[in-house]
C-alpha cells in the first residue's frame, strides 16, 4: 500500500506564485503543437493490444483519438523490459486477478507477445495521423519471471542511463518526429524502486511534512538535475522532465526541467479527504474489493455538492502557483493526469457525474493559467465507457485548443 501516491498539500507557495503571464511574450506561441490536448495511455496501448483488448485495433483507437480532439498521447514504452533491437522477443505479464480485479489501467488479463513488433505497428500508424506523443515511465516490474529485466534503476541518474541507451534505439527505429518530451519518472518520488527510502537514508527526512528540509531539496535537485544534464548532452534536440504531483513543496526545489508536467488532484485537499475517506479506502484492498464503491461515490457526490467552489478555488490557486513557477524557470506547464480523483472505474456503484463536472471546470482553469498541455481526467482510454461520449470530448478539446 505504501507504494501508492498519497497526496500532500505541502506548504505555502512562496515567491514562485503569481500571474502566469508575461505581457508581450508567451513561450507557447512558437511551440508545436501550440496547445496540447493530452491522453494518458502509458503501457496500456501495448498491454491491451490483444484480440479482445481495448487497443486491439490501433487504427480505430487512433482515429477515435483524433476525432475527439486529442493531439498528444502519453506512452510508457517500458524501457525496463523492451529491447528495440530484439523485436521478436515475447514480453509477458501474468493474470492480475484476483489481486488486482479492479484496476482501471494497464492490463486486466494475462498478456504475452512481441511487444516491440506491436510498438512498430503503433508508431507507423500514429505518424499517419495528426498526433504527437510523449514518453514516460512508471518503472513497473510486474512482468513474468521469464521476461528479463534490462535494468532496475533506483535514482534518476540510473534511470537516465537506461533512457540513454533506449533513446538511441528509438532514434534509429522511429526517429524523434512528433516526440514532445520524455518524462523519465512518472510522479516523483513514487515509482522508482526504493526511491523514498533512499531519500530518507540520504537526508534523514521522510517525504511527509509541510516543507522539504534543505537536505531533501539538495538531494532532489542534485539527482534530477544531473539526470537531465546527461540526457540533454546526449540528445540536445529533445525535451526532458520528471512529472510531479501538485505539491507546492516543489516550488522550493531548483530543478532544471524543459517542461513541467504537474498532476493536480483533489485528494491533496484535507477537506476532500476527510469527507470522502479516500485515504481509508485506498489503504484497504483498493484494487481487490468493490464493497466500498457505493459509499465512496456517495461521499464524493456529497462533498462536491457541499464545497465544490472552495475546492476549485484552492486548486486554481495551486495551479497558478505552479504556472508562475513554470514561467519563472522557462518550463511550459502541462498535465497528463489530473483534477479530481486518480482512482475511478466503470462500476454500477460509482457515479461519474461529479467527476465530469469537475473535468469541465478544468479546461477553463487551464486556459486561465496559460497551460501548454491539458487533460480533462485520467480515463482517456477506450476501455472506459466515458470515452464513447464523443461530443463531450470534442467540446472540451476545442475550447482548449482555441485559447
């Protein structure tokens, strides 16, 4: 359970807050795409590329993505498993059930196949459409024992070293056309093996608290900036980042990122957590049980009805703090997963209406904050029923792209 991200509200925004705009100059104006409507697919596009999977037909899914107005997909190419020079090697993942019966992302059945060949097919088809992509990594190590692990990084420097070799292969096989950025670690510090424990060992401080200690700040900046430097020296034509939560403690960390991908969630607000009891539910059989869904859904709807304007105001303030920091440090601001809850599934006992209302605010808040890239929610994958509401997606993506 400790490996799941638990949001922290953090301390004050400090000097990095303020307006997102600098009169007369907007760094987004010469970027391509000028606005990014982003869908989080990660490893799912390969792990569900099976005859009965949501990504069985790459042509259909990519056409649907364009039709809904999305122009960037975020992909996890699993550099810890995929050797692009060995395209016929099978990559296998075991049946996640019943250990993870209710997991909305990644794979939901046993899967095995030549995933580099599948990636070849996908990249060919993506480039036939007006789509860009970002690369990211969750650093999951849940393949079967007969799928060799290429490397298991424990720091960003080690992760960068693995990405260096992988990107050399990527350049040879696919080139870098349409690649908007590379995120070498999704949601620091949660998914690099043992990274939080390493922070505590190196600094004497754990991840909790209202401010990062000077030792934590130095550790994060040193590890991340050296990783970024190694990658930029090798690939000056690419943009590199590490994605983070909307935790204002980061505003004290002098990281040098080429863009800033921040994931903003309601479960960083203690008023939301207390009302919904999300921290309680996520600690007890989150992916194994559904007996808590009805109560969680009811609590979410009631909390939304009671204090939605207050929650939105606080989230907007945090968004603008990060937008100001992004402009100060020359890092165009994006989000690839965000806004209300990071965990929801299609289920008779889970009402999506409050979540979708929250998503509708987000496009206007993203425009006001001058964001380069935006997503309405975490569930922009064809296995979710809401993907079929084409008009809803078009309306929001058009609004953002016209800003």
